[in-house]
C-alpha cells in the first residue's frame, strides 16, 4: 500500500507527554522535584553567573585585549596629526595644541595631541604637543626644528 499525505500517522513512541515535576508526593516526583535537598542547585534563580563547576571560568582563561594605558585611572586617548599636515604653518613658527585646533587639523584635543611620522616635513618648526612617535620626532629634528613634549 502506498503512503500518501492522507494516510500518514505518528509513529508509536515518537510523541511523549511532558513530565511535570513538583506536583505532590503521589506523582513520584514531588517535594524536591528531582533537585535533592538544600544547596545552590536546589533553589530557583540562584546559579552563579560564569560558574563552571570549580574549573577556571572561560572569562579568566582567555587573554584580555585592548589598551590598559591609563593616567590617574583615565584612559589616555590622543588626537593624532600626521607630520605632512604640519606644512600648513609658516617656516620658523611655534606649533601648539591651540594652533592645531584653530587650523582644524583635529576636531577635539582629547587627552592631548600626538604627532605621527607619516609624510615629510619641509619647514623648520618648534612643535609643542603632548606626544610624538619616534619617527615624527626624528623628522622634525632632521628638518632643523624642535620637538617639545608638554604636559
């Protein structure tokens, strides 16, 4: 006999009734409802978050990422300017954070301005900012200028 959609039926044992726990001692699974007596696992909504049965939890096993460079508990985040952008200033000028903001080379000062070494500097400048990369400092001094770190 061919099986068609109209003759399909559920196989015996494929569907079982859900067992409801904690409905009295006469049901065979009342009182503690299979959870034993006392202890953390016996109570509802009391599992410790991240607890892995005594083994080292995954959040402690995995390495941590990101910056941990802090200054008095606050993360230091520099507004960065590449060396080539400093060519907008006149030869022999003293470049400060205020002048860099005024020219629009950065939008916000953040924890200070840092000069990075991308590009070339064609002018002799005295640059006074919070930080320099090693290549930027070398390039400023090679052009005859000075790189001064201010706090």
